[in-house]
């Protein structure tokens, strides 16, 4: 394992069909690879963002037939890079459940899917500004966490709303993750209030790098996302950031040895204790 890793986060504004989604993200990935990135990460909903019921079913495919997923596998192989599709919205394949899967896909440099993760925590909220989201109505939640093996150590997989569940990130770190991906499509109100604070907290709690590629701006289906993609180091320091919502590529070089230093300085991952909680 090397001590450094060059990464790139892709910030997107994904359209409402998978073919258009691929056309949107592919040039950004090519720029990232040309800039030397060995691991490239895209946001939640990389293939398609569509919450209007009248269009949603027609926009979705099985994972193995999705134009964006297939195109990104071919692109990773062409460029010889590791590519984390932060998530693709695809048919779950579960009988008698019409809901989709919100699925992270880690693609290796041969174009093979090396790891999968279905979003555990679905976003069911009523925001103070009147916006309402019921992700559980259209997305089937996953049932298992995932730490993927990479040449640079364990990569913990999460998606968006998972960010608010610190015990998941702690479990990923204790299972060997030194990198944790947080691809997202945060709403503007929650992003402005909580995005950076939560990302830095998860980094500090786990002593891991937090890699957070985001959607940003006004989308075809009417939603507004926050952007501001961010790379946070294991001591909670900001390594690289975007300060806007526009599609862009964010490069960062990671000193992987800093994970061990942070965890040695504050070895909280080794200090868990069982406790009673009187009701």
C-alpha cells in the first residue's frame, strides 16, 4: 500500500434520464483522470435524478441494463481508474416490491463492479421551509453495510442521509475503513445548515478520510441541491472543497499515513464500553 492517494470528486447536476446522466458526467470523469486521479467518486443519483412519479418508472432500469452504469464501467476500464458511482438509482429486482434501489457501485480499473451497497437510511422528512421528502415510498432500503477492499485500504460506503447516523460510520471504521465515501444530494436547507459540520464530525469520530461528492443546483425534477463537495482529513481538517453548486472536478492528494496518526492520538475506536441506560 502506498502512502499517498490522488483522488477526484465529481460534482454534478444530474439530468432526469440515464443516457443524459452519462453524457453529463463522462466529460468530468475524463478531466479527473487526466489530472492524475487514481480514485474518482461521483455523487448520489449519478445516473438519474427524477422524483416526479409520472416520469420515474420510465427512467429506471435494472443495474445490468442501465445505460449510465454500463457506460461508466466501460469508462473506468478505458481510463484504468477506480470509479465509485456514488449511487445509481436502479430497479431493486426484489419480487413484489416496485421500489428502486439507491445503490453505490465501486468499479475497478478492469470495468468490473467490485462492491455494491444499497442505502440503509432513507430520507423521510418534513423540513421547516415546507419541503417534504418520502424516499421510503420509492426506494427500498438496504440491509447491510459495506467496506470495499482497494489498493489504498478499506473504503466504507455510505449514501447521503446515512451521514446523520454516526454509529454506521464508526462501525465502518472498526471494520477496516480508512476512507469513507459520502456521496450525496443534500437539500439546500439541510446542506446550508449541517453539511460541513456533519462531515467533519464523522471524520473526527472515525479518524478516517471523508470523501463527499455532491449534487448541486436546480434539477429538472424541481429539487434544489446544495453542492459544496468536500474532502475532510482524519483530524477533521478540510483538505479540499468547492464553494459553489456548479458541476466541477475537485482534486485532492491524501496522506494515508495520517489515519494511523489520528487514531493513535485519540484512540476512541478502541475505547467503547458496554453500559446500561435506565428507562
